[in-house]
């Protein structure tokens, strides 16, 4: 009753491993993000298998019957449209629930867009932080940017082509104009590795963009620990000039967490 987590090609079908081919041939059914897309892969391999649909938008409702099928003795292969399942792709909930139910979960590694992009970044940091997709909502997005901006490791994240330029500009505002790489359509015919600063890349991708995107940004430079008294002094001076707490928080958001500055400004204003 194992659940095999099978990595599939991110573009070039020759990147499918021999072991992945064997697992797909031997399993009882394939759990797929998009059965039509995965059906093309199996057709290319000359395989015919029953499919179980597991789209991201309905993963929660579909996991329980899949786990029951595993517990009944079926061996299933989990795949997504491209790359490794459960890594910013559907499947993580199924993996958790299968483990909780005592099902053996077996990785079948292979292609990964983020690993491929980091491997050719050329940055000196020997480690990287994978942020997946940045949150879409403003407050959650801001919190994530504040969380990662001081990390000295490379930063790797996914982005849609429609939001690429906007995200590059937001990264510049939050992290500074660091060196970065945009890896687009990796292993495919129109593969592109664009290198430059975040602002240069934003200009480069100002036109219409297509394809799957990985952004890799160089890590933060080493800096001296910040003295909280300096921030407090800055806020006091701005309050004395008549600026409002919300304005101060916005003005200093590139260097500090906006919420932290706003709360400090409210406190100092009340004390005054």
C-alpha cells in the first residue's frame, strides 16, 4: 500500500528517471494534479493507468478516499504537472494524511525547477532558502518579505509570468537592488537564464512574459546588528515634524517591518 511521490520532467521528457518509469508502470493508479496533462506523459511512455484527480483547489475534499484506497492495499503514484509533488504543488496534504494513517510514503526523486535554478545561479552562498510562491495578500506578502530580507542565503521563489515584473520591483524595494537570476522555461525549447540586478531584470521583463518562472536572489550582505535606539530616534524626529504614524511606517518599510514601526510611532505619540 505505498504512496510513491514521483518527480516528473519540468519540460524535457528525457529527464524522467528510469525508476520513475518503473514505478508508474507498476502502480495500481496515478494520483495527478491534472489528469489530462499527466495523461500525455503516460501516453508518451506507452502506459495506461487509471487516474485519480487531485487538483489544488479541491485537495482537502479528495484526500480521505485516496488514503482509504491506500489502506485497502492499493499502491499509488502521486505526480503533479511538472517537477516534484508537494513542493509548492498539490500533494502535501495527501502526504501528511497518508503518514498519519500509517501508510508508507516513498520518494522517487527527479527534476526540480528550484534545484535546477539554484545550481546555475553562480552566487557564492552555499545554501539557499526556498520561499515557494509569495503570498498574494498585502499584509502576508509584506510579512514574508520582512522575514527573508535579512537572510544571508540565496533566496529562491516561484512566480507567475503575469506578476514577474511587479515581484522583482517589490523584491528590490524590500531587499535592495541585489544581483538575481530569473530562470524561465527551464529544460524547454525557449529556456532563458536572465542575470542582473533586480531593477535590471524588472526592465528586461517589462514586456509580455510566458512560461514557468524561478527567481533566485543573492543573499543579504553581512551587517552590524541594528541599534533599536536609532529607529526610535528616527520615529521621534518624524513625529516632531508632524508626520502621522501611518506615514512613518510607510516611509521606513524598506528598512523595518511596517507593523513594528507603526506600533512604535503610536506608542511614542501617546507618550508625547
